[in-house]
RNA sequence: GGAGAGGUUCCCGAGUGGUCAAAGGGAACAGACUGUAAAUCUGUCGGCAGCGCCUUCGGAGGUUCAAAUCCUCCCCUCUCCA
């Protein structure tokens, strides 16, 4: 294996911690390895927070390794206390299965599942059949409570309270690793920074039960510059499913990233060469905005496909202008090939039927219908504060919608500077 | 099981009979400034046909002209003891 993936992941800043770095590196160089990452089936779609694990899987799969995605169907019923200050809600088994399906479909867009090159496994397969006494005897005896209590994830929770069910989470995750090692010859586990304790516990367990060396890598935690959770915007989390977060909103999320985050985000979320990213990240003024366009295009293309990304890009450029109209900035990104000549608009939209219009719908009603705002009060506030626009004209006060408001059967609504929505009439 | 503390609007957190839709901070939203950034400043921030009504302070009852605030029961969390 010629390509040194470990090195590349490191250069991109994707490795926060790793066990036996040298050993792991040479292992990945020597032969194809099977590795796994767990995904929580807490929602039926993944959001941008899960993108890092996915991208790491992609990097490794490209390098010839075999990813296993573990759906935490069994562990989701227990609840991982890591990184949380409160006990989380438990999900019903049915809901977990349903969520798992949605996640599986999404993963298939990023990873090649053909010829067993990647697998998706639900840990409920083995966890739900565990016998308590057997488990305690075979697995539980390898864990020292004293040691567990020193784990950061538990330490925190000891302040506020930790239930026994959550306390067991570490054992279950360690057991996952143990099973995968045994049955799939999987020697490497990866996960978020907060998973370190759980991963290390698995490595220890494997050493004790199978006398094998296993390895772990954690990814850095993504936060905004003020330390908040990454991937939240006005509408809540930024999802990978287009039904939950429109492609344009998704694009805009990246386009509006903070300057200070740009280099990190390019490294994490795009496959552009590290050297190119260095160049892009040091650009100033409009250059930095071009770099953000590239970031937004690349990530959107990765998640929603090139065509949808190109459309989002064109829509954004037609609304806000291009940061580099003359294409002075060099990039290997395909965004360079997109012609802006035929810039078309493709805003999130919905169709309104004639009958509805005739019921005497007002602007406020329409804004709510688009989901741009949540309540009438909020809409009124928006209007009062001058943030509401109809066909790019600021609205002074609420009034009924008339057929004249439609231009070629289309009304363009806008909330604030950046959030657009189109309402169409059927023809 | 015993003793104590506590559960407040998205989060943290004040409020202990009317002046409470509920201080303050954070987040969020809008505006100004900018580069569709950050920082800063200003405004908003339960719902509604807008100074009036409705819903909200763990849950259910009760006292009172009036309750987040008092009483009863219940649920949950934490701390200490057993």
C-alpha cells in the first residue's frame, strides 16, 4: 500500500488522539485493514456532525481498507453518557430500526458497499441476545470499576449522577469491538474525541480476551470559534437529508463559515490536496470568499452530488455575486468549470394552489407557510424590523397577497439577508 | 428505608401571594457596519385579530378576590446517612 493514509489524516488534522501511532501507521501501510466507527441511530438522518467519521471512512476505503459502520441499535437503548451532562432519552426499538434504515441509505452514498468493501452492522445483532450472567462472567470481570471511574466521561457525570445502565455503556462498546475483532478481524476503532475512553476499553478487552493488539483513533471535536456545537443554524441542526435541510441552505451553511475555521473545514471536509488548501486558506479579501465558495461547493457536491451543488452555487452567486468572477484563483475543484452564464435560480420552493390564494391569504400567512418563520408574532416582528422582503422589496406591513404579486407565477420571499423561499402557482 | 436540597420559559439561572409572560446571562432572530465572515452597536426574543385575551414555572388537586410563589398527594433528580 503506497499511500500513507495515516499521514494524510494527520496532516488534515483529523486525528486527535491515537494509540500506538507508529504501529498503527505501519499496520495501515502493510496490508488492508478492517476498521469500524459507530453511528448512533438517534435520528433518521445524519447531520454534519457525522460527516467527519464518514469522510475518514472514505479516506481509508480509498486507500484500500475496509470500513464497518456499526449502527448502535443495541447501545442506543442504553445511552452513551460520554460528552453529555444529562441522561439522554431512550428510544424505542422500532424507532431505532427505522432510523437505522435512513442512516444506512445515506451511508451508501459515500461508501462503496459492493463486494463486501464496506459493511453496515447493527450491534443489536449480538447485544440483544446477551445473557446477563454470562456477560458479567466473561466480559465484566475484565473491567475495573476503579479504572472506569477515572475515565473523563464518567468523572463528569459523577458530579450530576450516572445511572447504572449508562455506566455499562463502556462495557457494551468494548464488547462490540471484541466481537468485531473476533468475527471480522477488525483491529481498529475510530470515533469522536469523547469516545476515547470507550475505545481504549475495547482495546484492553481484546488484549485480555484474545491476546491481540488493537488500535484506536479519535477525531477532533468540531466546535465554532466560540466553542459551540458545530452544525447548528437558525433551523436547528444541518442535516444531510435534503428533505430536512435544503441543498441551498446546506451550501450556504458552509459558504457562511467563519474565516478562522476555513482551513480546518477544507481539510476536514474536502478531498482537495493539502497543499492546495494551504494556498486557499491564506488568501485575503475576496480570495477568502472564493475559498469559501470552493468549500461550500465541494462539501455540497460530496453530500448532494455535483449537479445539485452546481445549482446551489449558481443560485447563491446570482443572489450574492461571485467572489472570483474572473477565475483568477487556482483550484482543482470542479467548481471552476461551472459556467455562470446560465445562472439560474433554484431556491427552496413550494406550490400554492389557486384556491388557497383566493381565501385571502396575507403575507404573514404566506411566510409561515414557507417555514421561513414559525409564528405570526415572529413574522410581524420580522416585518417591523425590516427583515421581510417580497420579490426583493422590503415589506412595510402585512397585507393580502394579490395575483399582481406573482411574477411569472412566482413570488420570492426573503427573511433577513440570506434566507429565501419561492412560492409558485401551478400553471 | 431515613434526613436534607431541588425540579422555572431553547440552555444556564433569579424570583417565595398581587407591580410576573416572569430579572440577568447565553443561544437565536432582525437592523446598522462589513466580505453572504468575525467583532461591535441597536432592537426583538410564549401564542394570538397588538396595552386585551389565552397558554406556561415537574404532575394532579386545594386555599385565596389573586399562586411560579401557600397547603395536600404524586413523579423525578441530587447530597448525606442506613
